[in-house]
């Protein structure tokens, strides 16, 4: 396959890029900075990738690269937890996602040889906080900032269907990867005996091993009957307290010190409310299409990432 990827220098993007090259695909990587991208993905990967310079959120010559591709995977967007939320950064979170989706859809619509499938990033934030309600892909959206963002993101991505593309929206849970993201930030506190649940610890935390993220993207690429939202989460639903205890057990560290909501609010601002939001999300669509998780349970997933 010939696949165009935006956001390919991020944590998920780098894993995905390596996987698609291993499978023998041709990859076109759209990035704002060619030299930085080469450093991020590594010299070996860079040799097998066509790097196109351009901002995915802005119209430009990069859009012509979509013509003739079999698939597009759009992972572009500013990191939700990269900075403290200000009005300006919240606007960037929205614009970087919705505008990049719009520019990709524009390019697909104008292509003479449009791709057959568009896979766009989204998040379980779509559902909002729902306590212990079991959330399959058919569940409706929430009504907070991240939920409204996810709705707008998915709606814009879905417009590619009018150009004949099969569209899949990946609703990511917390991706576990020692190389970065949430797990990398959790390791130091546990290492220094300060690990524990967030807030009350009773809230559900949707999680997924990075290996299953890559597997589920492959499922979306090759399953012609799969369209619409896809929950990218593991089957085992765990609370924040269970997650902390399991991580402590794997790291052979205590996990008894809860992080109070007030401390989270002081450290993270508005983002703290979302960190302790409860979402019991199920991978119903993945199961329906026969996907077999490499890491369906939390403890083996953490062992694979943390031991040694």
C-alpha cells in the first residue's frame, strides 16, 4: 500500500511508521520541518519514507501528495497535555485538529485518484465523563470541551465519505508506551515511592498498549466493512486505583498515596478535570470484526513495557 501519514513524528506516528515500513508499504510523511522529522524518525526509517514538507492545517502543495495514495492516516494535532490550557492553547487544540482534517478532506475531494480509506485520530474524550456506564461506539457524545472538540474533529473527517472514501475515526484511550506519553510521566513518581491513584481512584481509565494501537490501525486499513468510530482501548476496564496498584506491583513499589484533586488542579489547571474523568469504554467494534488483542489485560501489558 501507499499510505500518507500526517502527525507521523509523534509517539503513535513513529510506531506506526516503523510498522508500515516493516510490512513493506510505501509511506509519504507530511511534516512542517523535514530535518526535524528525519531526526525524530531515525536515519534508517527516513531512507524508506518520502518526506513532504507542509503544515497539515494549512492548504499547500503537500495536498497533491494525497493523489494516488491508497490510504491516508491523519494523526495531526497539538498535544492535549503538552501545555497548561489557556484560551489560546485551547483554540490551538481545536484548530490544529479540525483544520488539518478539513485540508485532508479538501485534498481527497480534489484528487483524480483519491484514496480508498481515510483514518482520522479522535479520542475517548468524545463521550465525556460517564461514571461506570459501559460506552460502546454507539454511545452519544458528552458536552464538555474535549467532547465538543472530538465531535467537530470526527464530523470534519467524515466529510471525506462524500468523495467515496471509507472513513474511520480512532477514539484513542490512554496509550501506554514507555517511550513517551502518560506512562513515561507516571514512571518517576512510582520509582521514587510517590505513585498512587489520581483523585478518588474510583474513576475508570480507558487504556491500550501501543502494540494494539498499531494492530487496530491495521484492522481499520484492511477491513472494508469497518467504517465510523473505532474505540482504541483494551478490553479490561480498570479504575485509576486498580491501575496504580497494578503499576506498583509490576515496578515493585508501593502505590498507596493518592494525588488529591486540589493538587492536580494546581498543577494542571482545567486539564485536571479531564484527568480524573471516568470513562468505561469498550472495544465493541474491534471485537465485532474479530480483532485479537495482544495485550487484553493490564498487568501483562505493563510488564511488557516496564520490566527490565
